[in-house]
């Protein structure tokens, strides 16, 4: 019945790829830690695959509700100025790390 | 060897909703940075999106107008990538169950009509704007645009030249304007086109490696970019090289494109269903209601102008380039008939005034009723074209009523032969040298004398009659 638990394999290349996509630059020690954590996460997902779901409809959401819509009306209960701390703002803009394509 | 160019367009269009797609922030253009944001659209943890109903309405209109098959159940997915224009670290988009697939748009080519396939239409949210200051230490971010609803309309690679791509974009722009879903301003970024270009030897059935072109801010720039890219690829292949799949940025000043980055693969975006948003069911009733509300589409309008109103292709094309022009034209013709005269006035004086005032066609505050009466006065020979122009300016600037203005300022066209003769005599007497010059064979002087006689009558004389009488007098020696 149950599928056997496969041995998750994460090679250093995959670590590098995921780190790149997340724009992270981990050092060697962090890579070891990341690998352990990712393998634990993958094992948890494997656990989810234990039950036989061949005849079960996939669900996207725990609640079957659909069509939760709102009318096209402006409602701004927040003052946008409160969203930007002065330490990261400049002339109303946010300052992000320099990115040049 | 000859080469074929294969072009596909990915058009992003901002929908003209008053509030953003997942929050109640306003969508106005050109506001100070970060003044139209809230925790939802700037990605604060715990903030939850709620979908704007109007976005679905508008998306349905576009799907129906392009003959797409509409999915009865649509969902939203997260497209994950890290870049400062995206505060949440993902963009809400549709990857697995988009709203529409498999439509078409008909363009006009030298060889007649050609249907361009529409692969897919999906809904997503716009990202923020970045300002890269080469000298500065930071990239400046404005999140006002974050969460403005977008439709991405992806064509099939059915286009074969820059001209076809231009016509496709123009047809699409007209369609979107007429169904009222967007203002389609390329210069403000509410209509943006990314272009996929590849080339292949003529006759080959295999698609070549394609590149994606970005950052064209006008139709003209897009045409230049496609032509440039096609030439660049052909040159590389002819010299035995290979095309790299990459994104290239069009530089408007240098009129060439530059490689940006090797494209990330679809799997790098790690799409997954957004757990914060519920699915949307679109039933037949909803589709039927939307279909019934669709106005006459620009292609049908164009055909009708040609066949029942007897306009030329050029006239019909200009008048169907913007709903404001078509609406004005039709409302005016409904009152006074005279489609040709109304078309002529709108395409001439109306657009000329808009041009001079740097305003949009709908910004001239002249009602169809008043325009109809002006056109009638001119067409029935009650006033000259010069007078009509003068009255038109008064109508725009001072809301003048054409009949009333003509009456009060005594501007009716003068057709009385005695009055016209007297004016001609006066002009000829005042300029005996010109008269002599004309009689000595300097034909050009006539125009000057016409002008002088017209001036005597404040430009109100029947021009044909005045011309004829002047000619008779000049050719009859005293
Ligand atoms: Zn917001």
C-alpha cells in the first residue's frame, strides 16, 4: 500500500540554484545547514505522499467557497506614509539594494 | 538563402479599474511615489487579497472580443521571483487555469486578411517601478503601480514581419479601447508589448531559437526593434553562429538592443496555486450577460462605415482608431446625416484643434448637436469654410451656438452678385499694378486679388462666385 520512503538527495548544485533564485549567497557552513533543513522539509513532503490518493480529487483550498469578489471601489483605510520608515525612504521612494540589469 | 521572421507578441494591458486588483488602493497615474499603497499591495505579512469583480468583467470582455474559449473555473497562482519591484516576492498570476485560451485577432496584410492566433489570456497584477540611478547607491522603488490589474494577451507566433506585428498591436489597441477596458497609453505604460523574435530558412517548419525584446515605448520603437533583431539573428546564423535564448532590452537612443540576461526557466518561477485566493466560477449566464453588453467592435464599425456610409478606407480607419472619434461621428451623423461632411470636419478641423491644444479628441467641449448644425451651415453654403473655422473656435472656447453666432455677427455667406462685384472693383482699384501684372501674364497675382476682394467682405463671400467674377473682370479689359 504505502510507497517506500525515498532517500531525498540534494546535491550542492541544487543548493546553489535555490540560493540563486532567492538571491542568497550562503557560505559553506550555511550550505550544510541549508541542506539539512531542505532534506527535512522534503522528508515531510514525502510523508504527505504516503496515503494512497489515486482516487481523491486534489483540493486547492480547505474551504470550497468560490467567487469571493469585491466591488471596484477605492477604499484606503491606511496612510501610505505610515508604510515607509524614514530610514529606508528617499523623496517618497523606497531605497532597495542597487539592482542593474 | 532567404529567411522568414517569426514574431509573437506578449501584450500587457492595464485594466481601467478605479481600484487595484486585490485591494482598495486607487489606480491613478502619475501620483507622487508610494502614495497609492496599502499593506496588501506592498506585501506586508498577513495582509490578504480580495479580488476586484470588475477585473473579471473586463477580462471576459477581452476574451469574448477575441473569440477565446473561456474557462469555467479559474484560479490564481504565485509566480515566485526576487526583485525589488515585487514586494511580496511573488506575483499573483494565472499559470494553470487562465481565463481564456485559443482566440484570434484578424489583421490586414498586403495579401489580405490574416487571422493571428491568441494562445492565452490571463489575469495578473502589475509590479512596481524601479528607478536605476547609475550614480546613486540604491535603486529607488515606487509601489504605486503594484497591484494594478493586468491582462497578458499572448499571441501565437503567427506574425511574419514588423509591419504585421504593428498591425496586430494597432488592432488589439483599437479593440481594447472600444470595449472600454483600458486607455491603452503606450507612453504611460498602460499598454506594453514584449516581442518574441526568431528566424528560420524559408520553407523550414522548425522554429528557430527566439529572443525576447523588452522596453519598446511606442509602436515605432517596436517596429524598429523587430527589424533590428531579425537582421541581427540572420547575420549570426549566416556567419555560422548560434542564437542564444535571452531577453534583450531595446535602447531607444542607440536604436539597437542589448542582451539582458539568460532567461529563467518556467520552473524557476516555482508556480503554485495561491492559497489566499478562492477559485472563480464563470457560468454561462455571466458570459451571456457580458456578451450582450459588448459594443459594436471596431472591425464591424469599419466595415459599416465603408458599406453603408460610403466613407473611404482612410476615413473609416481614422474614425475607428478611437471610440471618442467614432462616438462623436455617429452622434453627429445621427442628427444631420452628411456622413462625408462630418467625417471631413472631424478628421480635419477637429483633430487639428486637438493637435494644437495638445488634448485628446474627447476634450473639446463641443456637443454633436452643435457640430451637426455647423456642418449643415457649411454644407448648405450658408457660411464659408473660413467662417466655419472661426465659428468652430468660438464653439470650443466660448461654447458659442453656431446659428446664433453666425446670425449675431452677420457671417452668412454673401452670394449677392452686386455686392461681390463691388468688392472686386474696390480691390482692383486699390491694386492697379497687380491688375496690370495679371494682364501681362502673371497668373499668380490672381490669388492675391481674390484675397483682397475677400477681405473687403470680411471673408464671407461665396468663394466660387467671387473667383468666377474676378476672372471675368480681369479678362475683360476696361
Ligand atoms: Zn493596496
